[in-house]
């Protein structure tokens, strides 16, 4: 099942803005729920990345600019609610790098790479973005020795996010705004 890159043309500007706001709110709620789930990956900093379901879905539904707005708003608001400036730095770096990589993959090879493949690459890219910020903060490149462990968790969570987004997009295609 392939998905087209498109903006939602069947919506008015106000409806489109409301839908974007709802996606931001859903991503924030998913982030809060994720923090409440007592899962220990045994790898510091590893998490499920539930809010990335919203990011991946919006990449396939909205324009670059709208998806970028969703990511920025979600990250800022989640950091205000539950985090600190350092958590914001890690979140924004991972979110932006994974967004740019996933969007590029989707645009360039949408016929060759499935949404699950895009999500897998996005999960690993998110971890690389966070390691780059960690390297700049501690001023030591040896932090990248941690990358193989993060690739394992990024692959697992990327797979789960990709499968979920695939089913979500299949459902959304049946709604009148998306067909």
C-alpha cells in the first residue's frame, strides 16, 4: 500500500489548522503516556517514541512546512510540560534530524522504501541526533561507542512506530478529508 505526498485539500484553512493542532495535542499526550509506562530498556535514554507515530503519519499526510510545525510545537510544549532545557536540546536534535531524513527518504524513494523502512531509518537518525548533542555537551566523541546499543533500540521502536503508522494511515485514507 503506497501513500501519496499531499496536503489535505478537502479541508478549509481553519479545519487544516485544527487538525494540525489535534496532532500536536495527540503527540504531547503520547509523550506523557510514554513517561508513565515503566519500561526499562537497560539502555539509558532509550524510550518507545510513541509521539513519533504522529510525526510519521503527518509526513505522509501534510506538507513539509506543516509537519515541521507539528514537530517544533510538540517538542517545545512537551519540554515545557515535562522536561528541562537539556531534555529539549536532546529532543529537538533527534526530532529534527529524524524528520529531515525521513522526509527525504519518503520524497526520493517512496516507491522503493515502505513507511516501515522510513520509520526504521528515522528511529536510528533520532538517536544519532541526540548523540551529536551529547558529544557537543560533553566535548568527547567517544560517546558514539554507545551508538550500537541505541541502534538496536532505535530499530525496535522504529519498527513498532512504522507498523502503527501504516495501519493508522490505512484507516485515515477512508475518512472523507483524506481521499
